[in-house]
C-alpha cells in the first residue's frame, strides 16, 4: 500500500479515556452540532460499533448513518450514544471556565 492509498482515521488514535475526552472536548469547543455528532461516531468506531449497537438498541447500520456527516440525528439518539459510551453531557458556566482556565 502506498501513502496515497492509506486514509487517516482518528479512531485509531483514541486509545485511552483521556484521548477520547480531549478529542470530544476539542470538537465540542467549536459549537458545531454536526461536528460533535461526527466525533461521537469516531469514538463509537474506536470502541466498537457492534457493542454500541447492542447497548443502545440501535442497529449498527442505523448508528453509522446517525453518526455520519450526512445525517442529523435526534437529540434522544445522541443521548443514548453518550450514555452507552459511559459518558455524561455536562455544562460549565463561562465564568467558571475563566476562573480555572
């Protein structure tokens, strides 16, 4: 395989919980919902889409579609994925971030 034949896949670099957290934080920082959903898709692939499908009750194909750049999943689906990945959706007040920043 030549260098031009290989594709960069972020999922291959999400080896630890810290890697995953930092990646998702960076994607959320932009405030772009589609980018955040795509990031969840990358994390899901890194952790195993089949297991996530079992944990959410959503088919693998449905997850791939929902977490792609082309789809706009319902917030309930996003929350199912977040929960199944063992994550929590939290907010922080801007002032708190500035104080700790």
